[in-house]
C-alpha cells in the first residue's frame, strides 16, 4: 500500500511489477485535494476521540462496580456486556437510521459519537474489569485504613495501576471508531458531516478506480493509528498480555 502510494499510475498497473521506481507525491496531492478533506479529518478526530473518552469514563465506573461490588443483577450485567461485545453492529443500521430520522438527528456528529461510544463501551468495560480485579483488594483496604475514602483509594491507588489497561483499551477503541464505515455511510449523507472512511471511497474515475490516489489515501488514513501504536505499544501490548500487578 505504501509503495503503491508513491508510484506513478502507470507503474501501479504495469504488467510486470517494479521494485525500484522514482517516487512521486502526485497521489498524495490528489488525495488531500478532495473537497472537504480537512473537514473529514476534523470530524473523524472529533467523533473518535469523543467516543473513546466517554467510554473510558463510563467503563471505569462500571468495571469497578462489577469487579469490586456485589449487587443484585450483577451476573446479568456481565452477561449483557458480553453479548453486546459479540453483537454485529451492522445489523442495527436500519434501527439506528429510523431513530435518527425520527429524532431529526441525521447528519449529526453528536449522534455518531454516541453510537461509537456504545460500540466501544462493552470491550472497554470487559477489559478494564480484568485489570481492576487483578489489583489486590488489600491495597485498597490499606488506603482506607490510612484515612482515604473509597473514592480517594480508587483515585490514588487503583487508578495509577490501571495505566496499561487504559492504554490498551484506548488504542483498540480508537481503531474501532476510526475505521467504522457502515453507520456514517447511512446516517451522514451531508459531506460536511462525514468522516475519513467515506473519503476513501471517492477515488474513482470514468475508467475505474484511481489506485494511486486510493493507496495514498489509505496510507494517510493508517498513519494516525500507526503513530499512536508506536508511542503506546509497550503499554498496550503489556496491558493486553499482563493484566496483573507484581509486588
């Protein structure tokens, strides 16, 4: 993909592939020159970051309650979270469209953020629950003996130990929301309210797909996720595999 992004169109479609070529930025110029490009970038960042932050806030409280507290309906809640995580959200497109239409919220970035929030929330709750359960209860109890309230014990003792879990869930939540295509395709027909996944579908000509521009656009689309993963990989990989506290 990255190689084709820098190739002239003639060499991309050549019968015999070439491994050494003179790189060109023409494809990137064409990709970023699409109308509303920077609007798509801003919309994607807004809905993705908003959904992930909301999911983290809600999931922290929900996962703490599931891991540490005993209450009526707890098993049903855990089962509901698991079922929501396994559900294919594409089957909800028609229902979501009818709700958005009746509420006059088509082409709304707020509704799209809420939908992405609900999509990433089950995974976030389920993952953070494991990290919170792995933190010894004795650490929390020791903090409470020293005078902390339960909220202060969570904020000062448990929360700092959840960094690997927060990093990994943030990364995978970001990827899920960043790549989502079906919902925005159906709900947001106005170009000013669309996101980057729809931008990737625009590189067609009367003679077929413009593969050079498509590969350049795909490369640009992948860069934010790659950059985030490079900075968070140690925490993210450790968080997904460890899930325990030493010491």
